């Protein structure tokens, strides 16, 4: 199955939440397997995101990123458009991933939010 990096980033928190829920053995296995598969990709995404950030963030004389005003976690960028372009390019990369699927019946009785379902709908097969 092909998944874009942005889907991987959205899926990991939802899958991690599901990994803490008591599920049938088969469903638990599928969740754990998919977390392992996607975590490898997420590591690579995070490395490249850091490289892109380091390339475009403005730094002080000591090499530390310069904050944007008093906003925590917001930094000045040399070229905002170029930064956004590279980040979107990274997020749009497709990965060929060995994903296992579940059915909605496999998730019967699990209290899922619409957000969680949207984050993992690629691994839910229709019967």
C-alpha cells in the first residue's frame, strides 16, 4: 500500500492510542505490526524535517534558532515560502508500506472518535 508521509504522521498517534485499548488478539497484532512499519518511516521523516528546519531557520551568533517574538516553538525563517515548499514536498512523498488491515467488525466495541477513524481509514477494509 502507498501512504504519503503526512498520512504516516497523522496515523501514529491514533495507532498508539489504539495500542492501549484492550482489543481482540488479531486486531492487537495488526495495530502493533502497523505501528512498527510506520515508525521506521516516521524516524526518517523526522530526520529530514530537522534538516529542512536547520537549513531555513535564522540562527543567532551561537547557532541557536531565533524565536519569533514571544511565541514558544515559533522561529524566524530565512525564506518562509521555501521552507514551506520543502516541508510540503517531504510530506507528499509516498512510501510503499506493508500494511495489514482490519474490518470495522474487528473494531466493534472500541470507542473511536471520528478523528481516529479518519487517521486510520486506510487500514480499515470494507466488508
